[in-house]
């Protein structure tokens, strides 16, 4: 079976939705898997993870229903997330393992989005 841009789109929506669901339903487990110890989680940290979860769940749900603007937004937001993850890595505002794993997960989604866009015709420019 050949991996198609449609498969890449489904995979990036699935990853985003899974991470969003985990951040909403089991944030401690997700944080632990990304290298954040339970005793390091503050109220502000929990709020940030819930906002992250809400964004990912909303975009993934919209994208799963075929909303092409939401599909396109996933990749663009991941590019912005890369800046946040590498800044966190440099400043050590989270454990470096956390920032690296988050950046890697984000990079996978960016790669899937790049592959998804590869097979699309270029947008027409109106004059």
C-alpha cells in the first residue's frame, strides 16, 4: 500500500486529536510521558495544558469533519509551536527532554502536513 497525502492528513489529525485528548483527560500521564514530574506541575501549568488540549481538540475535530481551513491551520500552528518548544529548551523552562519530545512530535506533524500539501494543486491568485 502506498502512503498518500490523504493518509498523512488523517495521521496528523489523529496525532493532534490524541495529544489533545490525552492533555484533557489524563494530563498527568501525558506530562509524565513527556518528562514532567507530577510534583513540578503547578496551577499555571495545568491551565496551559488545558488550553493546549482545547486548541488541539477543536482543530482536530474541525479537520476531521473536512474543514480545510482547520486542516491547514494544524501545520501552521505546529510551526509556531516549534518556536515555543525550542525557546523552552534554551531557557530550560521545562526539562530539556520535555521540550525535545514536544518538538519531535510537532516535527512529525509538520512532516505529515508537508506531505499532505505536496499533492495539492497550487491556489489560484485572484487579480
